[in-house]
C-alpha cells in the first residue's frame, strides 16, 4: 500500500516509518497540516495516518477539508487526545478509526489491516481475485498449486491491481505505489516488473491499455494458460 503519515513528532515519525516500511508498504511523511491537505486532495493514497496536533492546520481540520473535497482515503487518527468528545469529533469528521498514544505498533498494524480490507474482496487469509490469492502479511501469491513469495516491487503492483480489478491503473499511479515521493526509478522499471508479474499470473491477466496504463482482468485472473 501507499500510506501517508502525518506526524510532527520527528522521533516518533522516524520510528513509525521504519516499522511501516518493514513489509510491503510505501510510506510518505509530512509534518504540516496544510501540506497534508494538499497531498490528500492531489495524490492517491491507500491510507492516511493522521496526528491531530499539527503546525499551521489542526489534524481535525485537515480531515474535514479532505472529506469536503470528496477524498475517500481511509484515515486513522493517531493522537494523544484521549477524551471521548474528541474521539467522537474525529469519527464524526470522517475518520475510519481512532487510536490514542501511547500505542503498540502491533495494534496499529492490526487496525490498518481492518480499515483497508473494508469493501474489498479479502478473506482472512488474503486478497482474492479469480484464482489468484495474495497474502499481504507474507507477500505470497497463490495461483492454483503454486505458491510464490513476490519481490516487494511486484507485490506492490499486484496488490494495487487486485484491489482495483477491471479498472485502469495509470503508469503514474503505479509508480506512486512503488516509490512514493522518492526519485531515481529507471524509466523502464515498471515495464520490467509487469513483465515478471505476467509470467507469474498469466499474460492475459494484466492487460496493457495503450497510452494509459494497465488493467487486471478478473475474468482471466489465475486461469492457466496453454504452453
């Protein structure tokens, strides 16, 4: 997933970045409320983790502004504000979950899993499209009798495509999933990853939409091809 972390405590943010990236996630970090609004309204994220006490714009106002502009990104508020009224304000403003500091990283990860699988075809043991089963915890892809541990980049691409089957994913969107705001990706890196993925899931499963991007065909997903 691509996650936006909005936290102005730099020590805590650094720790969280290490933990959230220790898996299959791309994580971008901001420490300013106004920048957070700009990012949420202009870019795509699978999840936002939002502190409330932020410079320039309070986190609650960030959330209200994003929802007012139609942003549907799942948001977990992570804050030291533990009062019931504050929790209710956060949830009423459009937060999907509310976790107070101090917190256990294991609990945050569990809440992330719960929030991001809502509305997605995701049985307890993974994300399913056709005959493909992808386990976000292990990074393993199951296709028929084959079980494959995917490299991080291939997992990121396939995870996004399986979360949005039969929808066109632009090249820019997929590169954001892979690299976030980091620079330096080779110009043909995405095509190389797609090539390797097609060998694993079947060439017909991932279609090229010329000039736009790629699409995972749910009808072809996992269907064994003749040699």
